[in-house]
């Protein structure tokens, strides 16, 4: 399932969500890509219908296409997928874009075709799913399971790894995909028994909420209210549009469930817990000091579970 919304219709700098599954091998790829409008905000060309496009808009689409090609090539030729080969594919895909108008201003803050990338390269077995999480920037990969809730599988390329700090201070990214090749693809591996949900999201989904737990609440609350996968996607799109200040993209795959009704039923208890313990305590608070203190208390309750699988450094295995 994928969800994709634009802050400004027709000008969203997130690429559409990527979700691929190769049936005979039981492997697949989920991915999201957020073009960086600050460093990539200059206009570089036009579409065939005359719409001006920014470097960021083009970058996210090129990264998405390169990711799909990387996965397809590995399937067709039996090539191993790893951070190094993925980085090479991204650089090649971005550098194939020709005819861009170059700025006459030498601005070191500008990157050539800058974008985030967060992908989950997964493999399904009889009773479990394993994955390779690959990323650069602040788009994220997650695992969602009924008993333990939402767990972050990537680690933002920023000075802080604290998800609450990142929500409220928004420090600059230290590593992003770009055509100059001056970036690193981080990698981390893991596995989980069924049932499980893997997902990737850009910061439009999780970066405009009071606490990290509220992203899980949005996922589970809309899930509980939906009677089908299509309705869940629609409710998620409406929910994120009500609070985000950015484009927002999400892609997910669920494993070990018979149908959507079972997904909803298996997460019903967790949805109640998250609402009671992490959303309700913030309701009705108006004083900033009270909100800040409550937010810190709630994060301490949630943090250990949320960070259980998060890499400790820049990449690594957990």
C-alpha cells in the first residue's frame, strides 16, 4: 500500500511511493524519496507541458527510478544487493539527467539533485521476513508489530539521533543523496517473525507531531476506523494532510495476515494502548510548560521500545 500527498498540488518534491514484489523469489523493495527544496530549490527545467521543475523535484524521481532499476537488475542477473551497489545505482541514475540549467551563483549550500532515500529490501520466508534497510537523509524505515508497536529501523543522518529532539529542533542533515556522489548509503539488517508490517515514510508523516508515538497512533487509529486497505490509505492521506506542513509519502507491506480484517484485529489492542498512554495525556493541555513536560515523560515511556532496533551509529546491524 502507498500513500502520497502534496503540500502544493502539482509541485510535490516527494516522489511517488515505491513498492515492488518479485513473486518467485519472495523478495521486494519499499522506498520513499524526498527531494530537498532548500538546497535543491532552484528551477532547472520544464516538463513537456511547460511546468517548471526544481532540482529537488527531479532528484526524488530520478532516485526512485534508479532504485527500481537496481532491484530489477539484481533479479534479472542474480547480482547481490548491498549499500555499495545501491549507492552506485543512485549516482548513475542522477548523473544520467542531462540538459539542466546551471546556476551562475557559486553557493556551497546547493547540491546537485539532492534528495533523501529510505528503502527496505526484504525477503519473505515461511514464518518471517528479513530485510536490508538502506538510507541517506531523514526519511525513515520502520517495523510495526502487534505486541511491540512501531520500531525505527534507520537512523537519521543528523547530529542527534533522539527522535524527540529531531521533532522540535530540526537540525540540518549531514548526509543526503546527490549527483556529485558525496554521500554514503547506510545499511542495517534485521528480521521479524510474522505477523509484521514493514514501512518507509518521509518526514511529512512523522515530523509535524508532538511526540514520536503519535505517528504510531495515526497509523493505528486510521487502521481501526477502516474496513478495507483502500479505506485505510484514504484515511491516512486525510489524516496527514490535516497536520503536516510538507509533502508526505508512505509505503508499506504486511506479512502473515490472511486479509485486512485480520490486520485490523491483530492491532486493535495496540491501538487502544497507544491512544490511552500517548495521545490522551496530551489532550486538553494548553500551557507550553505542561506540554513540554508531558511530552518528555511520554517519550521516556515510549523510547526503549521504539529504538529497540535502531542502529547505534551511522548504519550497522541491530
